[in-house]
């Protein structure tokens, strides 16, 4: 059993990074994932185990079927090949949480003074690099260098660790209240400014993964995003890779 915001049961050992999220509470399962392989191939046709759930999408060699509230999921691997399994698992977790006050964001997350900072942006923008600077200069804990789960609970927004972390080696099983969202932009000079309105929404939205195959999930996720942006400040950080970039963020979030 894993604890990734909710309790997740998987019938397969998913490796060391998932093992970080193992929990002892096995009494209740919020999401059950059954991973299996096609039974056999006949004349080029893959024959799959019977399932009570409709097929939703395919991620390379992984076919995903789910019940209506995404609490029970089957992942069938074509010919037992695991290509696409990580993407399928990520999509399943994202979809499950979308109707349970959760989001998946392309962001590194650090914990500093018991608060969380999200560094947001596409691959290669420097999310992990900024997180490493915070670790170097402020002894902040890097929870994940590439992905973060966002969850609304107890009237607050929290960032959670996530077993999938891209090319970044950082993967911690921690939860921290979010103090701010930092949109990254590479620059020759360091400068930070608070952003609002359309610029804020567009900057954040393009770094959030939405379950486009699940209409209710998209609608509920948009409500969660609206709440997040109404309660958590968003800043644009134009920055170099140096200590001053760290000091600028600390100055606006930890006055």
C-alpha cells in the first residue's frame, strides 16, 4: 500500500522511488490499481483479461480502463512490455485526485521554514536548479525536482511528494503548506514581480496537467485551480543561477 495523498494499492512492486511512499495503513484503499499483461497473442491480436471497466486511454504499451469514479483501475501491458507504464500511472493518479481536490503540476517543490515553494515551468527552465540553490543557500528540503501533487484540505493548499520525478533525482515523501508559486523565466538579471489576472492564470494553467479524457475531472480540477490562485500568491521570477535569485524569493514570501 502506498500513501500518495490517498491510499493506493498496486498489485506490482514499482521500485525504490515508489517504496518511499509505502504505508502501514492497509485497512482502507482509496485507489486500487491492477497491472496485468495481455493473456496471449494470436494472429497479431492481443487477447486481454476480462474487465468490468471501459477502456479510457493508451500510453504506449499500457492500456488503461477504469470505473466511473476512478477508484478502481486496470492497466494492461501489451505483451508484458512496460513502456508507457509510468505515464499511465501518473495519468491514473492525476485523474483519481482531480475529483478529490487534487492537481498535478509541473513544478519542483522545496520546504523551507515549514512552508512550501513551487518553482513552475517547462522542462529545462531551471526548476530543479532553483530548488538546488535553495538547498545550498537556505538548507531547504527538496521534495521533488520536477512534479508536485497539489491538494486542498483543511481549508489550505498543500504540496505533496510524488514518486515520479522526471530526470531529477529528488523524491521525498513529504507534505507542506504552499506559501507561494514562482513562475520561472531565464534572464541575465534577477527580478521578481507579483502577477495577477490573465497573466497569472495562463502562466500557471500551462503547467498543470488536466485529465482531458474525464470531463468531471477537468471541471473539478478547474475549481481547485481557481481556489488555489485565489489563496496562494504567484510571482514571476526572471533569474540567473545565483544566490540573489534565492534572496529575492525569500524577501517576498518570508518577510
